[in-house]
C-alpha cells in the first residue's frame, strides 16, 4: 500500500494509523499550535487530546492516532489552525422550502421569546422533593 506524506510516496502497512506511519518515518511532531507555533505530535495516543492533528485528503484536524491509513491517502502536516475548504450549498439541497431554511441551525428564533409551556430541551424534570417545595434531609425532615 502506498500513501503520500508531505508530497512523498511512502509504503504503509494495512491497519497502520497515520501516527504510526509518521513515527516510523522519524517524525516526532507534525503540527504546531495556533499561538506560539509550538511543535506537537502524539501525546495521549488514544484520541482524547488534539495534539496529533494532521490534514488527510485535504480535510484538516484529523487525529493521526485514530485514523487508519487507506491506499492513496494524502497526508500532510498541519501548521496552526486550518479551516476546511468551504463547500457552497444549494438552497434546494438544504431544504429551502421550510420556514427556517435561511437561518443558521434551520429554525428561526421566536420573536416572542421561549414558550413557557414548552421546557428547554436540556431541562431536567423536577425531583419529587423539589415538587413539594423544598429539600429534605436523609431522615425526611424539611430543611
């Protein structure tokens, strides 16, 4: 299998992650921080941090420790913050016929404000002790 790393063809093994390929080539770092340009590479090795970001097939911010290399992949180092190439959307494809199609997120905000009869989606239902008007101790006494 062959992949391209920073413009150079490189043989890779099936199942190898991008980080494994880069480490096998002798690279300890392949990204720099947005501020300060400090070098970064593999830190946690399990996808928790974002120190091993690379650009794969033109898509930035790919975690090298999680991405398995596929034949023909184009991998390059990522220096600073990079944004993905903007893809223009057609209004028809985005569903322009529904009422909130021209508003980010798909819905227009209600000019009258939130509906008090409809709870926020992240609101939790009240506990039984909250419904009774107060908290209770472990012994059942009101505080």
